[in-house]
């Protein structure tokens, strides 16, 4: 299977998957590809930064695949996934008898990657002691196995480091060595979060739909216009990894072959940007806050939570309008999406009729909350508030 942005390694140390792809059409993605080509032309150390799930591993594999080392191994190490007591042994190897259960000499990952590339993921989680050992290796290329008092080998390996941490902040708190940072940071590739390159979402969706329909041997689903607008507008805090998981779930659960807004999981429908959440919370009463939470977080439906107390006059028209406005803000417009958010997806026309009857249907100009970066077709669809 081709690698894609945001696809993590499943083990602490494995040869990376072949034929990595960087999916997307945004200017940010094109810039990353230019940086990959630049890095691949040399043996310089590379530091890849970005939030968890953006695709640091895939960028590392692309650099390796396009370099003169492509015929040799690319070994990925998750520095946070190996206990501190074992990391030195796994990285540098050990000699027989150096510790309990060390029954034979063992090559470390650095020796195994000789003439190839090693990706040290989550480098920011490495202890200061291990940082010092790594720095010594970077300065000399010499391997000294755990338990040995002499040099075991000199290896030729390219180092690519990756982290979702801000290393300068960790340097300021004395948790990361400044000299090691400058050793690693020869070529720096920063991968923006998915919310900063939304133009890539449709291409990623199409790729994952094809990947998982092939994997599960089902017909290729189609995402309708409003559902695609919703996917594109979502902030994706888990980045491409989260999008990939959502699309896999949709492929498995799309019996009719068309994915609509009502099919999207609540985590997508309820995702709103942080500033929107703060802004709308300032205008919500405690009653509205509670009722909205019961529907969005607890999965209760609109007819039980809102309709019954409204008809009993326990809720005011302003409360109902506030709930509707919050739903539209969270879903970025569209009554079909709001109905799904309020757990009455099959009743969205009934919901709309009820709101109009009681003068709580917001006019079209209040629904124009779609961001300017959405495609024009998606923006116009959201604005009319179907």
C-alpha cells in the first residue's frame, strides 16, 4: 500500500513502506515537495517538525527514496516508544553479558542502517543522557555497544530526526541540548497542520476512499457536495491521521455507496475552531450550554432535549434560536448537518419546518459562515442552509 501523509509506523523499528506519496495540491504541499527534493540531493541531517499526524514519517521516506541511499535500508525508530533502559542497547547494540538476558552480541539499529537512513521520530522525548550519547555518535560516527569498553564500528548512516515538540522551548527549560539541536537542524522541513492546507482535504479523501474500498473489496463510495464541504471545513486536530481513520470508518459504513452529511461521525460535525467556540460561548446561557452538550456530547436527540421543554414553555424562543445558531456555527452552516449534529438526521426537513413555524429559522445571511478558502460550490451550498 502506498504511504500517505500522516500514516504512522506501526512498530518502533521497521523498514519504512515503499512508494511513499505526499497527497495534496496546496502551495504548502508543493513547498514540502521542493524541500524534499532539495534534501534528497545531499547527505545533510534533516529535522522534520509538525503536529502529530501531519506526515513526518512519509516526508522522511520520500527523502530516502529520492536519495542515493534509496537501495539501502530506511529504519524508523520511535524514541518515545522504547523504554529508556533499552533505548541505548537498541540504538547502539550491546555485547554478551552486559546485562541480564544479554546472551549474545547484538547489532544496534544504527549498525543495521549502515549506508542507509535512520529516522529518529519523537526525538524531543529522548532523555538528556541519551542525547549526550547520540551527540557523541554524530560527532564521530563511532559505535560503542553497551557493555563494551572499545569502539565496535564506524557506520555511514544518514540521520533524519522528527518531532511534534517545539525544541527551542525544551532547550529553554533545559530538557533538550542546544548543541544537539544545531547538529540535527541542518535542513529544517516544517509540515503545516491540515487545517492550514484545507485545499488538500478533497485529494486526501479521494485517495483514502480508493485505498479502503480496495482494501475491503467494496464499491468505491462517493462523497456528496455538502459532506465534502463539511470535511473540508473541519479543523482536524488529529490531522491527516484522524482524517484517514474517519474515511476508513465511512467506507465500512457506506452501504448505498453515497456518503452524506448524516453519515459523518459526530466528531466531524461537532468540530469547530477554537475561536468560534470561545466566541459563541460568550452568548450562551447555562441552559443552552447544558442542552447543547446533552445532544452533541451525550448523543440525546433534539425532540427529547429541546422540543418537549420548548412546547411546555420551559424554553424561550431566544434559547431555541441560540441552540440553532450554535449548531450552525459548529457545522459551519446547513440544516441537514445541524439535524445530524442534533441526532435527528432523518428528520431534517421536519426540524426545518418546526423552526420556521416558530420563527427560529435563521435567515440565509446569518448562515454564511463557510470559510473563504472553501471551493465556491461548497460555499454556496452551505450558505443557502438546506
